[in-house]
């Protein structure tokens, strides 16, 4: 089911999200549907009004190959000193792209949609997207990066 996307400046986008105890498959399914429906490549739970440390990402579907990934209770274990700068958009802040500096590579630990412990290394757009969605879980938006970019 497609859920309503919470728009800036809704205060829910500024809250710290709580770790979840169990994986909510219905929420994750709805988040994918909502993300694809809005032509996005990432969506965090607070963007549908759920204050949990959950996000979904599909970095490649717009290029014709789907790669859906759900991240529950994600943690960034390592960030490269090397950075990348990309123009980022956000479904909660339409038509307002911002240049954001992010680590070029990261290592992440999370629970998958099936509740399995996962660990992986990411680079390029995927790394930037994960950092963007992790920011959402801490109430941080791309607007906050604007001055630093
Ligand atoms: Ni966003």
C-alpha cells in the first residue's frame, strides 16, 4: 500500500528514530511501493511517519535493473576519508536539490528484511544514498548540508 510521504517542514522529519525490535515486513513492503511510486531510489521510515530505524533503497531500478534492499537498525562501521560530492534530491523536499559531501566508501551493518544480520561495503551512489537515508533516521536533511557543500 502506498503511504503518504511526510513533507518538510513536518517536525517528524527532525526526530531521532528508535531501533526496532522486530522486522515489520508490511512496513517495508509499503515503503518500497511508496518509493517506487514516487520515483525515488531511497526512502526512510520517518518519511512515511514511522519513527523507526528502517530504510529502503534501490539504487539501480531507474536504469532498468531492480536491486531492492531493506536496512533495519543500520549502523555505519567505517567511513573513508576520501569524499564524494553529489547533487541529492529528497522525496520530502521536492524540486530542491542540494550539493552534499559524503564519504566515498562506507562499511555498514544492518538487519535484512528477513531479519538476517548483514554487513557490506558500498561506494559511489549507493554509499551516498545510504548516508542520506541514515541522516533521515537522525532527523538530518540535505538542507542541513547546504552550507557545508
Ligand atoms: Ni531524503
